[in-house]
């Protein structure tokens, strides 16, 4: 959008803005580093369309991913980008303040990666305490990420997958969500080739069995994430008024 289009949208009542937070991290040999950024952008747009009064901010692509030197967590794999916690919080806080300045009254934070959820919560809490006299509020929607965990895992088990297949990173659950949002980020040849054993997958940065993933299973998860997040945003905004 141009700045005048944003101005006009605000005047027309689109006073909610969603800040989608992704991450640039490894996801095995079969899924691109930008997985979180693409997925959160697609789902944020769906959420905004459901709400009807919301715009979507640019994706925050750089997030804490572990120590840089010496490398820990996802930083042990080439291509991952990590930033310090304080820098991350400052960026989110600055973005929220910017949108408040422009006239948005509800700033929604959603994050596609688990490692910074507590930092998003801290930014929202500090913003709302410090600006208690302002009508603008920051709403951290933990439900967005939480739905992709236990509730989605249960759906996958109901459809015959084992927990070992589902995994916790770049396995069947994670890969299915990506297939349902942008299949171009998944290397099909890596899914159809002979599946390596658990030890080999772990060395590649994978927990679970990506070969069990399908777009249909992913759609179950994306639909659930969108529905629950929309419901929670509506409740949060209503409670703040």
C-alpha cells in the first residue's frame, strides 16, 4: 500500500494492524530458510480478511535464533540469522509505537516461531503499562503459535500419524503447514526419496518425519490457526474498549 492508502484505510475504520513475526532459520534439507516468514505472512492476511477491519504490517524476518558466537540452536546450521533479545524487543516496540502514532488503536502481535513468544508477551505488557492513558493497545496472540502445537498435533494423531512422525521441528506437522501455505518452499524430491533414519534427520536439524506430510493435513492446521486467532483477537479488542 502507499501511505495515502494506509491513511484512507484508517479513516475508513481499519484501525487494527497485525505485525507478523517470522524468523530465518534452518528447517532441514527439505524446507527453505524463510519458512516462518512466508507462513506468517499468508496466515496474517487470512486473519486480516476474516477480521475485516485490519491491515497487515511487513513481516519481521530477523529474530533470536540462538547465540551467534559460539553458535547454538539453529545458528549451528548455515543460513540462519539471529539477533539479540534486546534488539528484537526494540524493533517490535518501535513498530508498535509507530502504528500508534499513525492512529491504529489495536496492534496485534503474532509469531510463527516458539523461541521468542515470551519476548512478544514482554513487549506487549510493557507497551500497555507505559501507555495506559492511550487508547492504543498491543495484543499478543499466543494462541496463534499454541494452536500449531498440541491442538494441531491432536488433529494429526486423529488422522493416523504418530507423534514420532509429527515431530517438533520440520517434521510432518511443520512440513504439512508449509505445503498448505506455499509448497514452493518445500523440496519435493527430498520428501519422496528414501527417508533417512532418526539420527540422520536430527543431524539435518529435523525432529519428525517430513515424508508423512501432505497439504491436506496442513490445511487442517492453517484453518484451525486462523479461526482460533480471529476469535481471540475479537475478544481481546472488545475487552480493551
